[in-house]
């Protein structure tokens, strides 16, 4: 269970770190690359969840939980990115 929490937290942290680094390195294309990375993580997690139904059994359940952890981390990371971008617009 701890592993899945770490995967979700790591995914969220990775998305936020990528966003912050891109904002400093290439601010003109920051939004496009952030959206592409967010969409990529979403597609990967949904693909893992779909594969878990194909695999079935305990193996499929493990893949499904991993996909859900990545999906939740992606959504949390996306929310944090959005909140940081709104905060920077207010300043």
C-alpha cells in the first residue's frame, strides 16, 4: 500500500517539477509542454488500467491499482500546476 502512495506522490511531484523547470527554462512554450506531459501521464495510466482488465486475476488487480495510483497522482499534480499558475497570474 505504501508503494502505491509513493507512486502517486512521485507522479504528482514529477509533474510539478517539470512544470516549474519548464517555466524557468522556456517560458514561451511552458503551457504546451505541461499540457502534453499531463495528457501523456493520463493516457499511460488509462492504458495500464485497460491492460489490467485484459490481464485479469491478481496480476490484473496489481496493474489496475498501479494505474489508479498514477492516475490519482496525475490529477493531483495537474491541480497543483493549475493552482500555481493561477497564483502567478494574480501576482
